[in-house]
């Protein structure tokens, strides 16, 4: 199942909404729409109803709001505070393996203290994007009975807020990390051992994102791996991991067996397909105009590429 | 099809037979059996009849000969010359991503001028392992009408013998390279472009080996990727690429449509499975005792891990 259905669970995304100035070998953009919540929601909304809780400054362009709304994302939980929107400035090495941060201006994001509305508390699925684990715990405590909880994190929190992060991990179903974060979190160099050890920290499934090398899934005592979709012209990888997470959770929002290994593997494939669109253009440009037939076409192509007839 | 059948085409492997002194985070071995021909043949012989043409010195232990023969490899083309066997000494970084060469003693391998017997000239399939492209061309010219020709190479030849290598590539069906070699050969950083460009150099299929990230196939105007089998305890990756090539060609030796994209993808999966055994132990230890049921069990497990039910 790939298309948004009336029966799909609702997804609440809590994380950053940002303006990104990005430079890559393929060009640059200034203060373009970005942030983990934006990528997650623009990806997941192709599969399920999505609401975003976040904060922006007074400089946040109305066109960005309209874009999110046009794509079906509920942004009634996106607050405007006096001041400027979170701004990230950075560049990528030619192979897109490393991001070099030039500037991180938190601005109003520094004061982000999410307070969920009654409707938001009742969401079926909660995605805690990469924010302070204390805030993630606080948001989780405001929820009524989420059917599923997923989280992301980053090196900064693993180093500075490890106890809070470990407390959170006991309460989540899925965790999304990249290779370095998996190693840092567990102290294990081998990704297989790192993935297995992360399962012992609480989550029922661990997703390790490896960029153009694909992704790995650890769950149900098993491991699976999928290569990335071969994107011919990678332009900007900002938000690719969040777009992966959005596709993953979007598929899972439609699943009756969200802890089944085969379902998780399929969710990983959907995440892979969605993130392949993201990297084809700067910012949200490709996701903003994505049409269902394109998604289905790429899904079929991707599945045919990774399928080995046994 | 996975098991050696009477109808399988015969494979002739021409390359190095060596004694390797290897150190990894998991231990070390001194002058253990190695060399591209050895890994290729011990892998392919599980699928098809294999003969090796190579050279060793007077120090080459009889037990190594007996092992190859016991596994069914025809070593009547393995000559002994006065002097010592090719000896490689090196170590691997903890993540096995880089090999550090401490010593390369070519010894008798320096005088390697393969002369094929009548029977060898009539082999159905020729695998030109990593040797001087001039020798590869010379061997190829001795063959009658091989149904399929595959080759491997390395950075040294790409740099020093590019014209000869390019001449060879016009005459081969399959080429096996790692990521760096693909980039060096084409001058393209993107592996997708590098793979596509290599197809234009002559081969009908290009295999790019990425270690524990898996492998990519370029053929028939398409690209496919497979992740590696998740080996829990990697001990020594020496020869993993050759073992991959052996599994690949072994499967292809049984195929009636060796240029069909689905068949090539399946061959890539067999190569992946075979190389997963190799890395579990030093030298050829794991391959030397490998039993058919183990191979079949891992094949089934691997296919189930990479299969997404669409």
C-alpha cells in the first residue's frame, strides 16, 4: 500500500522548521525551506494525515506555509514567535559524505517548548524528530496513547544528554540514526553489533541510514539491508534522512502489523524511494511537486532493481 | 540453480597463487594460502568445473595443493618454478575499509608467462584475475572460442598500463572492480556515472564491489544494487572480492542466459553469499570446509533478507 488511505493512522511530527542556506557541487540556495519536520511531513503526507508542531520566526515566508498546506500537511501547530526562524548554513563535500556546518542560528527554535493541543495529543503515531531529548520526553508525556512512537537524534545529544536520550529510547518503537550516531550511541564500531545493541536499549526496530549505500533494519532478532535507489544526479542531500523517516512511517501508518519484519522491510523500501526524490533537487523542490504516479513508478522500478528471483 | 551440475560450463582461472601474511583486529596468519586464483576457484568450484593456471615456488606447501584438489579444483596448470611463491604481507584497518601493504614479494610470479594447454584453451569461460593487462591479453589470444570472458584489475595497472587495459576491456563480457578502481578508470566520482561509463569501454556488464556495503551491477542499460550479507564477526577480508567473482561466474556458468539482467542480478547475489563465508575466517579456512547445505541455507536466508514483498 502506498497511497494515502482514509484508514491510515494520523502522524504527529515534532521537530525543527528551518531556513537552510546550502552549497553543494551542484549549486546553492539561500534561506530555502528546510528542517526535520518539513522533510518528514512532506514525505509522510503522501501516505497518511500529518500534523506538524513547531516554531518559526516572523521572517518565515507565507509561501512556505502555503506549500505545506497545499501538500496536505496540517500546520495549525506551527507557532510564530517574535524573532527569526532557525537558520542553518552549510555545505557538502563533493561525495556528499560529510556536511560542513558554517553557521547554526537557533533563533526562535531556542525557545521551542512544544505544547500539544487536545487534537495533537490524540495522534496515533508520534515522530520525535531530532530535538533535545528532554523536549522529546516532555512531548511524549503529553500524548494520550500513541499507537507508535519513533525518534531521531544526533551526535550533539548523544554526547550532552545521554541519560535523557537513554530514558527516551526505553519508550520508543523505532529509532532512526546514521552510521556515526549508531557507533557513538553504542561504542561499537561494527554496525551489526551497534544495531543489535541499540535494540537492547528499548526500541523494537532500529533503522541505520547510510546515505547512498542504503539502509539497514534491525528488528525481530533479524537484520535486513537495502541499497539506495540509484539517483543519477544528486543535487542536495539535506533532509534525505528525514525524508526516509517520513516514507517509512507513512507506510507503517497504513500497516496492520507495524512490528512485523516484512512490513518493516517494506517501510524501509518506501523510505528509500521517498529519499531518492529529495536528493534530486535543493530544499523541498522535488517533494513539493511530487505526484503519486511518479512515486508509484519509482517504487516499481526500485523493487524490480532489488528483487532477486530465487 | 546453485549446485554444480554436469551441464555447467567449465571455468579457467588465470591469476595469482600466493602465500599471504595478514594481520587484522581479529588476529594474524603467516604465509597462509591466498591469491586471486585460489579464492576465485575455491568459490566457483561449488558451482562448476574449475581449472587454475598459475605459478608457485618450491616452498609452496603440498597441503595447499591437496586442499585445492580435494575441493575439486583442477591444478594441473599450476606450475612450480625455482624460487619462492608470491608473498603478500599486509594488515587491515579496524573497519576493514583499507588494506595496508607492508611487503609485496613477487618472487616466481614475476616470471609468470601463462601458456595454456590444449584442454585449457578449450574452456567455456575464462576469468582473467588481477594480473598485468598484457598477460591478460596474451592469455585471451591463446583461447579458442570462450563463451564468456571476465576480468579483474587494480589501481597499479589502471595507472601504468591503461592502453593495454582499455584494449582488453573491448574484449571482455564482465569486469569486476572496487569503488576506487571504478573512479580511477573513468575519472568519474559518481559510481553511477563510473559504472555507466565503464560499459562504454566494452564490457556487457560491470560489477562494482563495495565491501560490507554490497555490490552494484550495470548492464542492459540498467543498474541494480544489493547489500552485503550481514556477517556478525568479520575476521579477514583478503580475497573477498575474488570470492565474490567466483560465486558470480560459478552461477553464470550454469545459466542459459548469461547476459540477462535478472540472471546477472542473481549471480551478484550468489557472489555476495560466497564472499560472506570468506570473511568469517583467515585465508581460505572457511571456504575449505564449506558444505553445500550451508551454502543453500545462507542463500535462502540472504534472499529472504533482501526481498521486499511488493
